[in-house]
């Protein structure tokens, strides 16, 4: 737990000391949390999420950013009652369509995931890693995003988890 707190403090320090162009985004969303075993999906549960993202410009010559932030997800159905905290770190490219205020932001990255609370399960409360891929479409300060997350490790024997999410955000 001490290592997680140290990592979060370091990420906050990086964000606070960034001297390049950047942005903030707060989003809410709906997700489908799924279980995969033997190469097949063996079930899914709906839920919702809340996320804060800070984009840090890497260079003044290209619209390439590193995004860091925090995400809370809650899957309240069928006795699972899973509550997760995630620290996503992404590489994103911010492309603005010429002569418009529309932007497209594909991203890819890694996650540090803490399964904080889960009812009726054993072995699920732990810290683990994962990866994600997705994109946002924005107009002015409003964005709509879709992403897919997958865990690196099995949550139970031969069962891993994934999540597809649809998010609505406001940039500032």
C-alpha cells in the first residue's frame, strides 16, 4: 500500500511541475465489466465510473500528450459489488480537424488497479496491472470517449477481466 501512495504522490508531482501545454478533463461513464476464461467471455456486469484526466504536452512541435489521472469504477450488480480505483497512464495524440473545433484523441496506456471492495468473492481484493486502448471525440469543451481495458493477470485461475466503457466528459 505504501508503494501505491508513493506512486500517486509522484504522479501528482509530475503533473504539478509540468511546464508545457496541457488540459484537464472530468468524465462520467457507463461500463460493462466482463470476465474471460478459456479464450471466451464468461459473463459481464454493468456499472458506472468517474474519472479525472490531466493531459501534459510532451513537445511544442507535435500534439502528443501523456495523460495521467484517477478513475473510480463501481459495478453494483448480481452480488459482485466491485469497487475499483485505477491510475491510468496513457500516450495520446490530439488531432484537430482543420477549420473546425472538432478533435480526435486516440490513446493507449497502462493501468495500476486497486480492487478496493468486492462482495461474495475471494482473491479479488488486490493491486494489479492492466492495459487500455481507446479514443475521444471532442467538440469545444465536450468529449465523448470509448475505451477497452484488460487486466494483465488472472483474477482467479484462468479467468481475467476486461471492461468496455463509454464516457462523457468536460475539458477545462
